[in-house]
């Protein structure tokens, strides 16, 4: 897909179709941090690592860091990182990470300020299409994936819900299987049981066509929330991180401080703590495997200081995540962060406003892997099938804004203005308008632009009602190409796959 202006001009000259708002467009226009502030935040984070350090209990991680030169205070379980070690780790980091789709058209090249939107989270409730709220199941990961497979402005599929209907030891393999079976877009999830990570690698190798094929084109990846803010490592998650790194799979080191609760109320202070946590993780992963496909996982949020409750739909949330994009670009690291975490309980005006606000900030700042951007309600507790359809339209508009306005001799339109002003033509019927109507403009699939009379004549549906109808239609009609029968049989022999194959195709 052409992403840059030069790529788009080349595609136009070759008469190829030009997507109006493709994945991977370059952002970076919004910069909430002033000149010099990024460097000050990074420098302060290094000072925190030297002075305050990170709490790490007895573990192979602590042993490795001590061997690398970190000072360890065993009495308080704190590890102190000197600046030279941080700088050395940054010199071995990857500035670009490929997250491949099973179909290469869905590849994500995370680098610089290229922007991608997708799903995310670990919701425990679903607002179903009948309006009922229920617990999440394994099948939801498959059916939401079928929905996402049709939505062009949701670029990747991060496992959205916890499979509450199966045992914990079965979740890891089955969540990846359900997601990979639902869409050829890149799939990411976390690891509940560290010992299952090698099985996920084995599954990835089978589906990618072998270990070498997976290494060159990893079709799945992990996120590991290895820190407990402020500045403490969760040893149980660290064990999973170690196993994932040792098996060569891309990983996000995710930390999620809440301003005013688990990090300073000052937004700049939250960024300092978050960057300190991230730099410590960059050091550790690159000590374990220099140049590992590592993605910075900056997921800052805030507490509503009136109640202490988590909130994800605020202007402050938007600012924090946009600032993280500036910091990651300065460090030349791929970035995973957030948007779209509405605090609303239903798909209403509050949800739309919060999602557009936070998504626009992250996208225009040039975030690479914006998860949580689709489906979420109730501060990450709930997903709604119809919300994915609504958010696809929102994401499309945001990507169109990321693309910006192209100024060329052709688009300056001097001759066109003269033609219309001095001839019988009008702009609506001018050849330039006809030529540009499908490349300059993005048309929503759901948002209603008809007149009131036409809208009433068509049934006067509210947006969420139209979204429910569209989601129902997709789930009835769209069944992705299943995993080939022989490969599926092999997977079911090797692993305890719990999603019945007959549920992956409607009855004849």
C-alpha cells in the first residue's frame, strides 16, 4: 500500500488504485512536548534508574543485571541501572520490528512515525448484539476476529477478551488458535502460563511454514506486563517474558502507570517514571538477546483524582500517549500504546467523543501500534460487537487526517479554478472532481450523511442500531478461509484445541 507522498505519486503515475487511508501512514504532526522536553524526560528517567532503581526480587533477571554491572541492594531488593548500561542497550535495540500477517498485505512495519490501529485488551464482559451483558468466552475471540477481518481500518488483531469458559492452562494455545483462525491479520496476545510459550512458538512455526519462515515473518507476538508501577518487576510475568525472548518471538514490554495513583500526578513525572520502567526493560531484554524484536509498551493512563478510579477517555490520557510517541521516535524505538478506552458503558456520544479524542492524538503523534482502538467500553472491562463497526469508521477518519493534505501542481488547482470561473463548468461536474472523488475523500461505511427526510424514510436508525445490524450481517455472511484441514488436524493432534472446527463454518 502506498503510504508516503512519493509512494502515492508513483502509484498515481502507474495508474494503480490508491487507498485513501491505508495502514502505515506517517504521523508525527502533533507534538505535545516542547523543544528539548523529550531529552529532559529521558535524562530524568535515567536519573531515576540510577538513584531510585527498580524493585526486583531474587531471580535470574536480577542475577543477569548484577553480572552486567548493575548495583544490587539485597536488603530492599532494588537494582540500580547506570547510564552507560542504558546507553549500551539502546545501541543494540531494533529501530524497526515486523509484525507479519498470514497474508502479507496485512504486514505491519513498526518504525518511525508509521501509524496502525487495532484491537486489544483483556475484557471480561461482552455487550452482546441482543443488548445483554455477559461473561466473555473463547468463541468471542473467534467471532470478534471474523468481524475485524472485514473492517479495513482495524489493522491488527490483538486478542480482545479473556476466555472465561476454559481453564487457565488452556487459554494460551486456544486464544492464539481462535484469533489466527479468524483473520490473516497479525495476532498478538499475552501468556498466562510461561510454560505454554514454547507451544505457541510451535504453533506459529506450523502456521507460518516452518521455523525459518516464522523468524523472517512472525505472524504472532506477545505483550508482557512485566512491571507493577511504580518501578517493580512482577516475577511471574518476568518468567513468561524470559521464555518468549528465549524462543525468538516479538514482544512488547508493557507498563501502565496511572497518573495520580501509581505514578506522579504531574503528567511529566508520569512520563519520567514510565520511561524509566521502559529503559530498564530495554536493558534487560537486550542483555538476554541483543537486537531482539522488542517494542516499547507505553500505556499511561490516569486516575480520576475525585474518586481514584481508572479513566481512559480524557484529554490527559490523550496527551500522555501522544507524548510517548515523541519519546519513542527520539529513542528510535517502535511504540505500542493506546487510544479508544472509553469510560462509557454503551456505544453513545460519550464513547464516540472519547475514542475520537484519544485516537486522533495518538495517530497524529505517529504512534506505531495503537491498541485498544476498537471495541472497548466501560474502562477496558467490556467490549461490544457493534462498537467495532463504529470504531472502524472513526479509525478511518483518523487515518485520513494522518495522511494530511497533498500540495502538488495538480492539487493547487489553478487551471481548474480558471475553468470553472470562465466557462460553463461547475466544480461538482469537473473532470478533476470525478478523478479525485475516490482518492482524495474517505467515505464512512456507517456514519449517516443523508437528509433528515431520507433518514426517517429509511427507518430513522440511531448509529448504534445501524452498527448492530451491520455486525449481525457480517457475522452471518463472513466466514474467513479456515485453516487448511490437514494443518488443522495436525494442530489438534499436537495441542488441546477446544474450539470445535464445525463452529468455524455455518452448517450447510
